[in-house]
């Protein structure tokens, strides 16, 4: 959580960054290597993946369907509720090229009732995507992010702090802790971050947002008891990236801590955000799941294909 001044004292004035490395909490970027690994290589890589015309299931009772759009973007569906989490349909994020197409076209989404935004980073809080969504919706996000959501078409904007909840009808959403950071630019460190647990008629889906591994996963599992855990597995190399992201090995530890039934991997294969190969996270996770005897509980989704749970 963002630090606040104690005892009414004034916060310390922050100095300007002295190098490109200081623009990230992990201090791991050098301009030359960043451009070569994440920009130049991606420009030379052909975009893959196919955009589908999905057939969304008709749901009743406590049935649940999950559609991975790509990166950290999901459509979660229950009877009477369509929820989007961190929607991003961009082909480019500034200089960063999307290397796998979104699994479906934005125009083919069903009417959206609820949008959950885990933090303000451009790959998770993508304003051009949000502007194109139908306007009758609720947006739930961490503290300090509401100002970014104005004039994006939300009917209602809800800001939460860790462990706070908002409910309406049959559903409830709770913001839970993460180990990451929330600033969108150099001077907005007041913005929060976290994951969400979405509950509907006894079913619970946990989306971790961006996070490094931390002991909070066990706390989330004990307090929220999620059934499905959507966990990030990419952007972990070099090791300094692990200050704010997880690799497949740590994601498996988080899955065990959560004691969830299903592990759905995300945050890999779409944008090149670090220096490991695009194929490595999924291949590594498959090996780890087989070695642990958890192959049937780790569910790789195909972008744009709804799956019932």
C-alpha cells in the first residue's frame, strides 16, 4: 500500500530520478537493453494468434464461464453478470508491440455490467479500450485511480482499499493486497494497486493483477477461499524483475498458498515486457505442473474461447 505520512507530518519531497533505471521500482532498466529486448526484437517479430467469434454460453444458477482475451484481460460471466478485468485490446502500447492478437473483437463482447481495474499501469488500465466499452457499467479500482477513470463512460466509479468490498445484487468484489506498485507516471505514487476476488452465488474468482510472490497469498487464501486463481507467470527475467512480478515457479507457490481448485495462468505471451523468451513461461509452468501432479488443475485457456468451470 502507498505510504502515508505518520502523525500528521509532511511527506518527504521526492527528488527527480537521476537515471532511466530509477523510473521503475526494481531499478532494472538500461535504455539500450530495454530498446533492444522489448522494442526492437518485438518490431521484428510477426504478430501471431487469431481473433475468434466466440459463442458465449447461456448460464444459470451458479454456473461460471471464463474467457481469456490475452495478457491480463478476462471476461468473467455468471447468470446476470458480465465482468471485465483489466481489458486491453491495444495492438501497441506506445513503442511496445502486441505480439498475440486479442482473442476476440471488442465489438463482440456482451453487454458489460462491471469492470475491474487492478492498477493504473498502461497495460492493465488501457484508456482507449475503456472508452470504447458501452457506457452503462460500474468501474471498481484501487484508491487513487478514480481520477483516471473520469470521462471514460463509467456510470459509477468505486475506489477500494485493501480488504474493502463493494456489492450489488448477487455479486461482491473485494480488493486484496499484492506486491507491486501503482504509479502511472513519475508523480502519482498515491495510486493504489492489488488483486480482486469476485464472488457470485458462492463462486469465487481471484485475479491477482500484477504481483511478485509474497506471503500475502496465504492470507488471501485463508480469508477469501478462491475457487479459481488467475495468476501472472511472465516478466520475471532478469531476476531483478521478480521484485514486482512472478515467474512460473513462484506462481506455483502462490497457487499452493491460495489453496484454490484451479490455476489459470496469465500475463505472458502477449507483450514483451522482460527478457525471457515469449515461449518460456508457459513451457516452464507445464513442466512444473506435471512434476507436481497438478497438470489437471492448471488450466491454460485459448484466447477468445469461453470455458465453463
